[in-house]
C-alpha cells in the first residue's frame, strides 16, 4: 500500500443537516530522491455527488527531509477514530453556538516534539485538546508525537467561530 508522509496529508469536510461530506483531500507521495532532496507527486481528490475524483500532478515539490510515513489505510483508520458528530455537538453545547449556516471541517496531521500549546480563546479562535475522552479548553499542554489536528469553523451570518482541536 502507498506510503504518505504525515505532514503532507490534509482534507476538508462539510457538515450540513447531520451529513458529513468529503469535499477535498490532498496528499503527497514520495516518488524518489535527487541531489535536491526527496521528490513528491501531489494527489488531489475532490468529492462530487458522493464519489471522490482524484488527479495526480507529477514532481510537484522537493523536500530536504522525509518525515515519518503511514499508509493511506492507516490515515483512514486514524481519521475514523474522530467522532465528527460528537465533536460538533460538544463544541456547540460547550460554546453556546445555537445558530449557524454551515460547518467546515479540515484536518491535518502534525508532528510535535515537546511543543507547548496554549488552550483557550486566542485572537477569535479557540484551541482545544481532546485527551482520554475529555475536551480540555484551557491551560498549557505539552504535545509529543504525531497528532490529528481538526479545524472546525461554524459559519454564521456575522463571520463565525473557529476551533482547532488536537487529538492526543
């Protein structure tokens, strides 16, 4: 199965009327190396009528280092551990969000090395940690290893409210 670097996977989902729709997924695949570094082809998949249509762009970029890699099957397994419905309900109820037009959800994988993150409301965005079946909304936390980072944006008539949720 195809190996993909953790830091080169991202996607966008939308949530409307209790339906989660895959809008787009991006990932890069290492296709070799040269004297410039590791070479990657870019894949973009777009959701249309419940089906993903993918296209490849060859040798889109080169990176000096190759980050840890996982298979696309492992990506799907990790993303499926995130209960999107529960996450949206938690954010709505804990933050008094009663009215919104749409919800846009994006995800990415990030590598942390004893990185301290501040939880809470910072510049109109809330930062939240999900750990041991609990949502933590404040204080500082140290993160290590690869984490799924979910961005949830509730779109309202006056701009909306955004959250970054780190899954530990």
